[in-house]
């Protein structure tokens, strides 16, 4: 059996009651585990010290990817998908890695906080996204509703006969407080279970993925609903509103391209917006893959800032030496931004795994191209250069790009579409240079 996260929450103690030949527990945060160990109940500490248990301290997703052992049961003990760090344990990509490590007939199990008798629209959307992700990977998925919804998945058919399951539980001679043959019959035969299964099947929810983190949106609405009563009912602006936002930005670029004055200001603002959209997507993507974003955020942000410094210095010197042709050099960094955005979208679409150094290199290149645009527009030309206006446009564009990317586009459209939209905006920005 494999327990991913939650090793100190009682999962291992309960698993050992079934007398498995081997249990592997994988925890990401060793320091946290060492801190809570002295405060655990005595029976829990005893369970974590048995020779059948092998504790590993590493990222569970990385463990699944590197290992070759097969398991009869994989338990996901991670918290609910309420952040970028935890959502990565409820996506299609994660479930595929789990499926690859399951033995024939093996079962994956997870739980989501819920309510027993009524699912709010937010709970339905969140659970539906996780259920759809499971259905994308596994042939059979079973949902057992309760105060915590238990989801079971397997590439083989799951047993649903409470008589058979109850007999198996009795044969093992395990003493439990709540899970009894009678309770299993109640779970599997009450009308609530059948109704929820039909609801999840018929709702057509989008599957939660690394690149399209559906649970992000619902988590944001649930959080807002605690302070703004109508937030959950109103929801976030959907795809049409996101498309209109992109179209509005494109219209501004096209309109400014027809004018002589103001081109430089709008070009700097659009380049900064595209750069911050790409930075946001790269950071969210890295967190989905590596989990520990804040551990590496210093290097990632430093890479972007270093790119700003290098890009401005190198482009300014090269453009000065270009002589009369320097007027056209402004198109080079803008085209570079478009290529970077298109490459990022293609990489996300191909589900390529990215590491720290790859992400840092991309942020370095992004920062360099954004700074090169600023260097190009701040050179004397046919129109008066107002450095203050250019700097203000840089700040406004960066702020707008961050808010739109994280607060709307990624939540509604996903990372791939956001990067593709940024590529389109960069291409339109070329009209401001030519």
C-alpha cells in the first residue's frame, strides 16, 4: 500500500489493521513531520514505527514518476484542492501517474470535505472537476457521499455489492468504530449515493488538470463567499467575458497603431502586460509540477529581474551601433515575446515536464525581451519621448497583466489558452513598431 501525504493523520494506523505486506508513506515536508511527531497520540507513533512501514520524504508526484514498484492500494491523504500546492494532487496528470503505479485490480482512494445531505453549487462544481479527472484516467469511479466524500477509482470494475464487501471485512477480523457491514450497506444502497452518481455523470464538468486548474476558480469563489454572500452564486466571468477582455486589449492595440502619437506608451504597456502574463503562467505551472514554489521563488523572480537588466543593457548597446537601421530594431524584442508565448503554449499543450532551471531560463528570456522593448521605445525618434509616461505604462501594463492572468484568464481559460492569447497580443503589438 502507498500513502501519499497524511501519514501523521491516522491513515497509516488504519491501513496497518489490514496486515499489508508493505506500506510506503511519502511526505513532502520532513520538517513539519518532525515537529508534530512528539505531539501525536501514542498509538499513532507506534504505527509509524513498525518495520512494515517505509517513510520517504520527497514530493509524492516525483516519487510516482521515478519509481517502478506497483501497489494494490494508493491512498491520497493530501488536503483538499484549495491552493496551487494541493490542487496538483487532484489533476488528470497526477491520476495518470497513480494509475501507472497500481497493480492489476489496484484501487486509488481519496477524500474531499463535503456535506452529507446537500451539495452546494460550489461543492458540485469542485467535486465534479475531480470526478471528471478520475474518469479521464480510470475505467470505474465510485463516490461514497458523507461529511467527507470518498472517491474510489480503478482500471478494473469496483465491487459494489455490500454483502460481498461486508463479508470481506468480517473475514479480516478488524474492529472499527464506524465502518461495519451495516454501514457499508447504508453507504452503497441509500438513494443519496445513486443520485450523486447520476448528478456527476450528467453535469459534464471540466476535468481538473495542471494546465486547466478548474478547482482554482471554485476555491476562489468559496473564499469570496465567506465575506460576500453572492459571490458563489454570481461566479467568475466565463469564457465570453474573457474573450471580450482579450478583444478589448486587441482593439486598443489596433486603434493606437493607426495613430502617430501614443504608440510608444501603448507598446511599453502591452509588452509589460504580456511579460507579466507569461511570468504568472510559468510560476503557476512550476508550482503544479514541483509543488514547492515558495522554496524556489527567489531564484525564479531573480531570473526575471536579471533578464530585465541584461536585456536593456545589451539591446541598448546593439541598437546604438546599428546606425540608421536602428529604427526597425524595436520589432525584434516584440517578435521575441510572441515566440516565447507561443512556445510556452505549445509546451503546456504537449504536457512537457519543466524543472527549476528550464523555468528560470524562460523567465530570464522573458525579462530580457520586455526590457528590450523599453530600451527601444525610450530612444529619441520622430516623436517626443516622455520617460515618465513610458514608466507609468510599464507599471500599469504589468499590473493589468498580473491581475488578468491570475484573476481571470488562467481560472477560466487555462494556462495554455492564456499563453496563446499573450502570443496573439504580442503579434498585434508589432503594428505599433512598423
